[in-house]
C-alpha cells in the first residue's frame, strides 16, 4: 500500500475530493432519513421536537464528521499549515456537495436563501444556505493557495497573531448563526439573518489572508 506522504499533490487532491464527495452523499442520505422521520411534510421551522436520545446520537454524528474531516488533513499534510489546508479543502467540498446531493435527491433547498439548521454543537446554528456555502468557497480557495505554495517549496508564513485574528473572524461568523438561538430553541421561526455580522467575519478573514499572501509574495520577490 502506498505511503500517503509519498503520493504527489495531484493524487492527494483526487482522493480528498473523492472522499469528501462520498462523505457528503452519506451525510445527505442521513438527513433525508431524518426529515422523513421528523418532517414528513418537508423540512421547515419551527424545529420538530426529538427525543433526547436521538439528539445525543445526532450530536455524536456531527462530532464524528469533524473527526473524519480532520483525519484527512492529518493523513495528507506534511506540515501543520498543510494539514490544516487539506482539512479546509475537504470541509469545503463536503459542505458544498452535501447541498448538491440534497438538491439532486429531494429537490431541496428551494433557493440559496432557504434557511437550514447548520450544526448542533454546542447549540443550534441556523442561517441561509448561502452563508455556509460562501465560507466553504473561501476555505477551498485558501486551502488550494496553501497547498500550491507548499508544492513550490515556498510555504505561506502565517504568524501566531494572524491565526488568532482568523479565529476571531470565524467566531464572528459563528455568532451570526447563533444570534437567534434562544428563539429557535423555543420553537420560533428564524428572524432576519444578520448578514452584517456574518460579512464582517467573512470579509475580514479573507482580507487578512490576502494581505499575508501579498506580504509573502513581496518577500519572495
């Protein structure tokens, strides 16, 4: 069996894409079954009540999903930042294709502005489908840049303060998903999404990454 660290970048990308696409299909299939069980008339808010045991199982499934995506990064990367890049790439492909599979199988979502429950850990995240798709596209773009630079033996230099700034940008986006959590958890219909909070986090994270990339390119030149 081939050592994954000896595979060339093209082979790694192929297997990461294939794994993420298959995992997205499994995730979509599970959600289809859950919706048949709890939303036989079609998914919509308010959220349906579920037994505590079922909620625990779903939380475990989501945690297992993150472990699997992280494992891909650890499996493919040779350095800390490259491992993180493969994690971001796998996550982005998985998230986008998850919605593609749902659209193919059950014709949902109706539009990119359709609301969805995105995650349950530690509290329910809700927002329009477009929001996580934008995050996934940004993650995939950043991941490919990092992987490409690693291939050229000129890895992106990302100081510790920049990592913390990117984490803050991520937490800002998460805050936009959790903003209405009390209302959602008590059976309410989502209030208007706080795009202004979300875009501060998203565009701030993208801008910081682009600035660091330009600084590195200037250093290399």
